[in-house]
C-alpha cells in the first residue's frame, strides 16, 4: 500500500481532508499557500473560494461518518477547473495555472504508476 499523507484545508468553519501521496503533500500545501497569497492580485470578480492549508498529518482517523477524505487528484482537478474558468489572462493567473497543472501532471503520473 502506498504511503499517503493528509493535507487539512479550512474554509470558514469547514474542514476538508485531502489524501495525497506522501511525496506530494508538501507540494499541495505550498501551492495552496501561494494561491492564497496571489489570489488577491487577480482582477476578475469571480475568484474561487479558496481554503487555507492548516495542517498535514500521516494518519487520519475520521470520527464522523459524514466526513470523508478527498483524493488529491480529484482536488487538484477541481482546482484546475476553477482557475481555468476565470476570465483573466494576466500574469498571476497564468503562473498559478502553470503551477496547478504541474502538480496535476505529477499526480496523474503517480496514480498511473500505482495502478500497474
């Protein structure tokens, strides 16, 4: 079984638990912090709501049945869709999309290799 790590994200009073391959969890946390720093520079009024990475952990025991983890690839795919749909072509968005897509490609490759 692959070594997984969890990135815990917070938006208002809601927590989201993203299950990542351990080698890529830090990249998601760093990307999230950069997105939060740069999102204010975007000029489009329809910026996506962006949670903030608040923690990482190796083991996660969820105690509420309604609470679930999200696959890292599913999370990054949704993130890419949200940012790609913005009506803006300025530097911050292009740079952020490049970073999102780089992690997306790495995760896609990781999942393909694990499926073999």
